[in-house]
C-alpha cells in the first residue's frame, strides 16, 4: 500500500499539470499513466496558447483561457527555473488570417461579440486590413484580405512543456508510474485506491486527467464525462530562418524554425492517421496564405485526436456520489496548462471548485436529448 | 576516410562538391559524394550551428541535409548523383525570401 494525498490518472499535459500543481503545494501526488497505447493528445498538439476565438457565447471560458494565457509566462519561467527545460513559450500576439471578405466579416462580428462578453476584463483586439496585416507579417500573400489580432495569443512547444512538467513533478517529490492502465477504482467519499501490478495507491483525492479515457473512468466514480475524439491533422516542414513573427490560428513557426500547418477538424472515430484529402486542403490554404510555402519541403505529417466535449468546453467537476473525485479535461491542454497547474490543483486541495468554474460542470449535460 | 568497394564500376559521374569538380561512381548518393571528398562537417544545425555530417545514410536522421542544385535542406543520402550536380554544405537554417 502506498499512501498519497492525490492520485492523478493521466500523464499528459492535463494530468501532469494538475499533479505538478499539487506537488508544488507540498502534496504527495502520484501520476498513473496508461502508456504509449493511449491516444496521447499531448504528443500531437499544435502548441498554440490561444485566446482569440475561445469562449464565443461563453464568457466564463474566455476569462479562464485569458487567465491561463496571462499566467503562462510566469508558469513557463518557473518550470525553466526548476528543471532547466525551456517550454519555448512566446507571447508575441497572434492573428487569424482571412482569405475572403466573408471570412473577415464573420471574424469582425465574432471579435466584437467577444469584446462585449468580456465585460470589465476588456478584451482588446484589432481588425486589420491587408496592408496592416502585411506590416505585422510581411510574408502574407495577396489573397489575405485581413486578420483579427490580439496581444494575448502565443505558443509553446508541447513536448518540452510536458517534459518540464514531468521533471518538475519528480523534483517536488511526486511520483510517476508508467504503463499503469487503470481498470478498477475502489471508491468511497474522499477515499480512493487503485491497484496496478500488485501495488495499491491510495489517496483522499482522485483527479481524472486522462483525456479521452475520462469517459470510461468517470463512470466508475459517478462522473458523466461525454468526451469524444475529434481528429486534427498537422503538416510539418523543414526548418527555415525566422519568417513568421507571430502565430496564426492555422500556421506557426517554432523556435527551431519548423513551420507547422494545422487546424483541421473531423469526426473520424478512433482513427488517428492522416488522409491525403485533408493534407491537401491544409497545404492549399497554407500556400494561398503564405506563397513562400510553395517550395518549402514537408518533412512529415501526423494526426491526433482532440478530447472534445459536446459543446467544446472543458469539463471540470467534483463527483457528488464520491466527493474527492475530480475530472479535469479539455481540448486545450497547452493553453490551459498554466491554469491547471496554478489554480485547478488548489481547488482539488480545497475539495471544492469555485463559482467561476460552474459553467464547466457536468450538470450542463443533464438534459434529455430530443427524440 | 572511406574506401571504394572492390566491385565498384569503373564509370564515373562528374559532380561539383563545394564548387570543386569531383568524379564519383554512378548510383552514388549526394551524401556519399560529399563524404568521399571531405572529412569535415557537411552542415551546421538549424538551431545551434553545431557541426554535423551524414549518419544513418538511409533517410531517417536528417543529419545529411545539403544544398543540391540550389535547393537547400535536401536529404543527401536519398538523392542519386547525376552529371553536373551541384552539391553544397547546408549552413544553418534555410533562408526564405518573401
């Protein structure tokens, strides 16, 4: 029997961020990680720390995302100080580039609405025409009619971030157990135990941070977590000299010089492979946006599965049947990593989620589907 | 540093390695042609300008990046030499003109 203050199921960006937050606050945390057979959204992530366009119609989500983006700089600096690993986080602002007047009009209306919904948190943004966009990013092509810009947007390297979180977790006395697929959970209020390979891990707190695995795990502790996979495909190019000074929603250049092209969304079940049609569509739009990409070499493509709730929002909840059991899941594990480490971990310790996270409760799923 | 295999055909293809004319057997890759004619680094890395040279010679490691006929960042181990091919070292990141 190994006693802990908290068991975290899931060793990706979400689970490890919460576990790190717990360990930093002096709590004994153990991470149970399924292994490489898991779908591992954290390994396939695009890496944006993105604010604009998050939370349309849901001000609580806009605020939570914005808060995480504000926290990211300190979060990244702290991880680097503790582990020596740089997350590659940058916050130069970001743009969503529009190729038609219709796209730009839609964008303009969306940003105006987000501004309204921000209330006193004052969401600042700009709608740029072609010339103004070209001043920010000279590489755009003539087909770019304009863009929306906010200074809140940025990006990080998801792999370095994950590695830093793992290293920091261990430094703070946390434990990481690989190849630990959780099949059974012994649950009682504020009393949980899980046995893996003959070792029983016990704790008064349980955090489900296992991405798409949360659906089945949640059922074991009275949590309804209706997440489904949404596939995203990504194109990766050769490394080139700095040419994109800030990320766009679809295309960004990494610190190392690689250009990543992404932003596809498909319901493809559990199939996490790329398709020629989507790669073609991505490449076509990328070349229209940045004509220089025409002769930049693609070195690989990949696909990964987003962890998506029916309404696209995160799911944060404490079980009513088994108090002490929490679920923490979202499709923005990079953007929200700072909030999960710095805030969500504290709520787990407190044993209560604050009112500002009530909008992300599983109660929103407690309605009957229309026939 | 390297020796030719005993059964190497006697024909030769003329290529330019770093602007120097050299002759290599047909079927050789650009990376092999470079290795035959230098025992120094054949590129510097994109992130930290570290010296590197071809390593896996089978398309996996990307250590053999070179500029071939004016196109940068090519995997030299996957490109077969042809008459008059120009092969140059890759220095750091590829530059982009926009």
